[in-house]
C-alpha cells in the first residue's frame, strides 16, 4: 500500500512542480517585473510603480498597439471569412476525399512558419510570381510594390495563419449534426436562416478557437514584419522583442506582454462561455 | 453548378497555400541565382548546403534539441495525462486549466517569461535553457494528445488489474503504458515538429553559443533571398511532411 501512494504522489507532485516552475513562476515573475522601473545598464530598479502601463497608453506606443491589434483582428476576420466555407467544403465532402483534403491543409500547418514567410518573398517581390502573372495578364503595367509594405505583412499573416483557422473550424463543422439543419429546413427556415440560427451557434467553439489561434500569434510573430514589412511596420511582438533586446527596457516589455496575456485571458473566457452555450443549445 | 464552384474555391485555397512553397522549390532547382526565369535544372544549391558547415551544424543542433525535447516532453506529458485521467484530487481542474493556458499562450509570452526566469536564476543562455524552453512548449501538447487517447480506454481493465493486486506503478507500466504507446509516439512526433519549427521561443531562450537552424535561417533571410536557403527550406519541408505522415498513420491505427 505504501509504494502505491509513493508512485501516485510522485506523479502528482512532479507534475504540479513542473507546471509551477515553468508555467506559473515565470508568469508571476514577468508580471512582477512589469511593475518595476527600468534602470540604466540593463538593471531593474526595485521600486513598485505603474509607469510602464501608463506608457502603454502613450500616443506613440498606443498607436502602435492599436495598429497591431487592428492588423491582427483584420487578419483574423479575413481568415475566418476565407476559412469557413473551405472548412465546410472539406467537412461535407466524401469521407475518403475529405481526409485527403485535410492532409493537404496539415502540411502547411506543420511547416516552419519562418520558412513559409520566406517562401512568400519570392511571390511578392517586384519581379516575383504575382507581379509577373498580373503583368502577363495585362492587368498592370508596372510591378506593384507589395514587398516591404504593410500589405505584405498582412498577406504574410493570412498566409501563415490560415491553416490554424481551418483546422478547428473543420473539427467543429464535422461534429455538427446535419440532421438539425434538415430539421430547421423542414420547419420552414431558409438556407441563410438555418445557417445563422443553427450552423453558426453550433460551430461557435470552432470559430472562437480558430480566431484565437490566428489572433494571438498574429500579434506576436515578429519575424513576419521583419521579413516582409518595411522598417516602420511593427507588431506588438516586434515591440516586446525590442524592449527586451534592443532598448533593454525590460519592465516595459514585460508590461506589453502582460497586456498580451490579458487579451488571451479575455479570449479564453469567451471560448468557455461559448462552449457552455453551445452545450446548452445542442439539447432539444 | 454549386459543386463546380465549391471545387474552384477549394483549388484556389490550395493554390494560395502551396504556390509560395512551389515557387521556393522551383528556385531551389533553378540554375539562375536571382531571376525567376528558368536557367536549367541544377542541384548545386543542395550541394552548397552540404558544404556549408555553419548551416549543417545549426541543423544538427536543431535535430539534437528536437529529439531530446520531444523525448523529455513525452515522458512528462504522458505522466501528466496519466495523472489527470487516473487520479481525482483537489486542484486537478486547475492543472487542466493551466495546461490549456500554456498551450494557447502566444509563443512570445512563453519565450520572454522563460527568459526572465533564466535571467533571474542566473543561467547562461544556451543549450540547457533552449532545451527547457522547448520542453515547456511541447509538454501541454503531448499531455493533450495522450490524454485524449486515455479517454478511449476501457477502465474496467485497470480495475480488474487492481482487484488482482496490481499497485499503482504496475498499473501504469503494465497496462497504461502499453496502451498509450501509439499516443506516446504521436505526441513525440508532434513535439519533434513543434521543436523543429519553433522560432520565437528559441529566439529568446538560446544564446549565441547554441544557434539553431530556424534562427540561422532567420539571420540569413533578413539579408535577402539565398538559393541555398531555398534548398534547405525544401529539405526541412520534406522532413516535416514525413513526420506528419508518420504521426497520422500512428493515430489512425488506434482509431
């Protein structure tokens, strides 16, 4: 009996210890640091204050934060608009077919996003595939300047993150009981109405987890603006990185990432709510 | 008509997803260094890759980290999943919740909070900190993969074993572990690709003494297009595809 408990306790406390050391403690430390003051020569001054958070609202930084949020949100929306019909098509396809279609989405999903971002350069650059094609079709005379603009960063975000939207959407749509749709049609709802009243609410968990998987990385992927964007295109991720590595204002960087964590917390909360709600609506 | 529109739409999305990769692969076999025009088939960029010891070393380091972190993460993750599935105790929900939060956390937040931890603990950034960073990244994913496998188990087998006098460790090693092996392997491959593909956490948790492949590529790419980077990227994509296929196969067998 004794060694029974020994193994059980070992596993439980080992796991709890692991999560504490690499999950909870770093988060708490980061939060703690964000309330300190930065000091010259990379040292942190141990005095409690809110100056880093106040500076987040500062016009220069605030504009960057809002621009970055806006960029991530539009990438997320566009991914949702492009991804939903696509996920729906895969989910409704013949089983054998849909498995193959899904696998084709998995491959870019697992490919290094840095490499995929870099692959985009050859498409977007002045003498790249996109411009060559458009010129060949006679749609434009001079190459469009896409590389090193905000548009390139936007395209890059959508390109790298689209699979992250499609996969959870597919999982949610696949689970959907299509008899419910037939029932709603039988009861007199038109296509649009049954989509709005049945399909969307029931696939809400997928929509929200897809949105999270696109929105959160979109704020933090600093290498996308680095490779595709111009010098002035920045996401929150670039800012956080620069605070840690270039400006060496660690409290400021910590405050910005605490803000990012809070955004995540808010989204997780929405996710749980939607999970509960959809659980309730499934029951007749 | 509707069916036709659907296929057109699906093909367009696949075109969008694969065109850049195809263009990159095209460049990697193109004799011309800069232009899009085809100057003949060549393997010289792949050859150049083999002689580029810098890249080769970085690739070797990446593989080392990926193999080690996948293995360690699998051990921790499997034990975590086992615990969550098998035991009921106070704080179980909190652990489930924190694993989920760790899974969803933006990489950059994980990266810098680990950086703060390592700096505070006085560690020199390099191999060990990078390894810990990658293990942290992978454990929640392994735990989730193996946990979902555990849920399909027949609990009565475990109860029967206990009735017959097996202790907790024996239950784990004789019953749970053999049944969990497909999940374990799938989790390993998942961690392996996660680790190999990670840029952001590596960026913050490694030091100049231990530069891994994605970071090496990153610094090369910022200077513009390089044909040998194209070749290297194609090689990495192939490795990823093989890993995905393997893990899919292993996941399917159990289903």
